[in-house]
C-alpha cells in the first residue's frame, strides 16, 4: 500500500509539472545577416494559468539557462544570441533547422530559417606571379543582396576549386599559379564551389615572372646533444652530456636550364633533381640577377653540457652523512659536419654566357661545438673540520669537455656541362626516373 501511495504522489506531481507550460513562441531577428553572423531570439513561454515568461537579450544568463536551443550551422548560443557558421553555407545547403524548448522538453518549437549564402565573388587581384604566393582581396555578394568584404568568417576559400588550363589554385588564402614552362601572358580562370558545383567567380589574370630564383638542396643539420642532469641529492654526481649528431652529406644535384622568349622577354626555365629524391622547378624573367644553387653539408650538432655535481653535507641532527662533493659530468662530443654535395648544371652550349651568373655553394658542414664539463660539487669543509673528519678529497672529481668534431669536406663547387638537344632530353629523362 505504501508503494502504491508513493507512485500516486509521484504521478500527481509529474502531471502537474507537465502541465506547467501551455505553449512556446519564438521570434527571430535576422537583421544582422551577412554582417556578424548572428540571430537574436525572443522567446515567450506561456503557462497554463496564462502567465507569460519572456526571454530577451537583456536577460541574465541564469534566466536563459531555462531554455534549450539547438541548430545546425550553430557555433554558439549565449543569452538569446545564436552565432552561426555562415562560411559553411552554400546554394545547396543553407537551411538552418532551429529547435527551441524549455529545459524539460515540455513544450518545443521547430523553425526553419534560410541563411544567406555567397552567390558571387569579385576578385580584386589582376596579376599572378608564377610559382609565388599572391595575396588578394575579394568581395562577397550574398543571396540577400548584401555585399561585404571577404574574410574567413563569411566564406571559406578552401571551398573554391580553380578551373584553368594551368595549375591555378588557392592555398592558405593565397593565389598560386605553378609551372615549370612558360605560359601565356593572360589566362582565364573559373572558381567553382566545391559542394554546390556553382561557378562563383570568373577572372582573367595577367601573368608575370619573378626576376630571381633560389634552389637550396642542403643536407639536414645534426641535432644538439642533451645536457647532463645535475646531481639531485647530496654528493650525487652530475651525468654526462650527450654527443651531438653529425650533419648529413649533401646530395648530387642536377640542374636543367632552358631558354625561352616571349616577345622581348628572355625567360629561363629550371628543373632540378637530387639523388635524395627531392625535386624543384622555377621560371624567371632573366634580368641579370645571380642564380644561387646550394648543396651544403649539414652542420654537426653541439655536445651537451655535463651536469653539475651536488655539494656534500654533514648534518648529524638530520642524519645526513655525505661529506664529499659529487663529480662533474663530462661534456658531450661535438658532431661532425656533413660533406658538401655535387652540383651539375646541364645547358645548351648557346647558354654558355649563363655560367658567370651561377652562384653555386657546395661547402662542407661545420662541426658542432663540444659540450662543456659540469662543475664538481663542494665537500662539506666546515663540518668536516668541526667533527674531526679528514677528507682526502672534499671536492668532486672534475669532468672533461667534449671532443671536437670534424668539418665536412667541400663538394665539387659546381660543374657546367653542355649537352645537345638529344643528350639533354636523355639525361633529363634518366634523372626524372631517379637514375643519376
């Protein structure tokens, strides 16, 4: 009987609570579309007795905690303000499905809101420089007719796919056109939305070539050795520093250069292969600048410093009896430098004049710096004398510094070979297949 009574009381309580709210009304202010990505909610909860609880932006957080809000595209909800992810909308995906209820889910309301999306993009950039990241600004035209300067909160540029006969792309919010051969002075590009497939922008870009190029195929540097640990307890020895690792040897590098003319522009195209499977390319408008080609050996890493020995201590009250100082740790040896690489430049004999503009560096890597020895710990001189203890060596043993590494050998300093068209093509093919 007692269990039945408890159940009836719970049922009466739950029934009365369930009847607490009669309806919920939601109004949405979308006047800030396309500006700050926010919607303002005004909510009215009507109780069974007709009393209305209103929730507005000015109300404190404690009151808004009684309301539950969920929606797709929603980044956050705070005191009546929904911040939504406008950058995720598109022509095919822009309906926000909003659900609002009290915390107990006694009454709820579903609302669909058509969010704005980008209909058109206007690029302000007119020129692309080949093989270089180009900054640009752009304007966004939204489906609600508003125009706004582009930024990542309004539109995600990763959603754009560039369509062109040439390798045009957007990477890290920058425009690129990548090529190893000359391309026309003006190229058309279409930018299509990745999800919807709709073309959002069409633009013709003028093509420019840089006046300089730089190739660095240097080897990796050696790593520095870790320092030794200092003694922790009385009379503890310091540990030894770790040796630095040696720098790596630089690879064999082959550089293929061809000359091209575009009107009065003299263009030089470069393709570079290395025996460690790296590849690079570039194309410049030649204006007399030096052409650096680097294949240096890696520098050796420095040795780690030896750890310090801990001092000694005699303290009868604390029952410490460690009169001797701890020994110092040795410094780590320095890493040796890697050997410089070998650079071979392949050109037609008609480009023999270019040799004086090549700036080739195949130096060997420098050796690292030996690690210094640690500091030995001091013995407890005063208490030793007072207690009549004779210490033959009160100070910890000295450590030794690390040994010097060996510098790397220099490479060939660069070599230029002249190849006929057929020889050039055959050598280029072999290198592209990793045959050096």
